[in-house]
C-alpha cells in the first residue's frame, strides 16, 4: 500500500511541476510606450492608487482589531486573558504578513515603473 501512495505522490508532484512551467506571453509597463502615453500614465496612477488603498485599509483593520483585542484583554478574567494571548499570536502573524505583502507590492510597483 505504501508503494501505491508513493507513486501517487510522485505523479501529483510531477503534474504540479509541469503545470507551473507553462509559458506566459505578457508585457510590462515598459512595453506601453509610443502613442499610448496617456494610458501609461493612467495605468501608473491606477496601480499606485490600488496599492495605497489596500495598504491603508489593511492598516486600519489591523489597528482596530488590536484595539478590540486590547480592550477585551483588559476587561477579561484570568482565563479569558490566556485565551486572548493565544488569539494574539495569529493576529500578529497576519498583521506582519499584511504589512510585508503591501510593502513588497509597493517595491515591485516602484521597480516596474522605473524600468
């Protein structure tokens, strides 16, 4: 039975690897030159606006959740405080991912615009 599971796992991994190596015919912001100067400026502005809005919304939600957890922690009993400490770990990890993802997206956007 273990041989069958190993074979199925190898086939599944092979399918994933093959599906990830497909070609993509895309273009970058640098390719949008010529008579499309107005569209390029609009694309740059739209990208910057989207990243700013997503980052701002994420920061606001994170701060509000931190305030709510903090108030519940201060008002809770000893056993409730232990539960809030447990719920704080995923919150901190999620907020870190949110801040780093938005920062990485902003860096990639700036690099794409400069190229």
